[in-house]
């Protein structure tokens, strides 16, 4: 994974540098990302991947990087099945929780496409990457989650009274 992987993430960062690709500026939405994979990741590769996903989430969905959580979970290869068969092919499942109504359908579609490309670049071996690799966006009501002891709805309320 080493230096070649670091190049992928630097290229991703340069590609979006200085661009504002989302429409939810100023909102208090925060994401939690869970990446599950049967691939083995050393600490450096996991950190680079978490950084690239955080940047992508900020740029494509307008989420605040400083409160973005990326949780990487590796599972045993014999515990990952596609079509009922354990797979040796590189694959991943990326799930992201965002506040309901904070992004347009087009922004979510573009995030899914870009995240899939990033995961493909990271995990593909000799171009092989399982098509049954998923990016899932879950929208959660602002009253149902938050951070720092405040729901997203309360943060929104507090934000609007300060303006």
C-alpha cells in the first residue's frame, strides 16, 4: 500500500483544492463514515484513506472536516461473501450518516461516484475490484443525532438565533 497509495490521496486532494463543490455552506451537518473491508490496512494506509475520505466528504457534501469521524473496520476475508461465496477480490462497504435534507440528490450521487473511484484506486489489485462494493448514504433526522451533547436540530436552532 505504501508510497503509491499516498500518491493517490495527494492527487485527490489536489484535484479538489480550492473548489467548493457542495451547496450546504453554513449548515451544521456532520458525517460519520464507516468503511468495512476484508483488505489488510497498515496504520499509514488507514490514516491516508481516512484523510482522503474526510477531504472528499468536505468537498463533495460540504461537511466540516474537524467533526468528521471515519471508522475503519477490517474483517477476515473468509467472512466477506458475494453471491454466497467467500471472495478473494478486493472490495469495500462505505456507509456515511448525514443529517437529513442537508444535501441535494445530485451531490449525493456525485459523492457516491467519487467515493467509489477513491476506494477502487485504493483497493484494486491489477485493476480488479469487486463490482459488489457499495457506498451507502443514510440520512438521519436532525432530532435523532448530534455531537458534543447537542442534537443537530438544536445546533441549527442555535445557529439561526446567532445570525
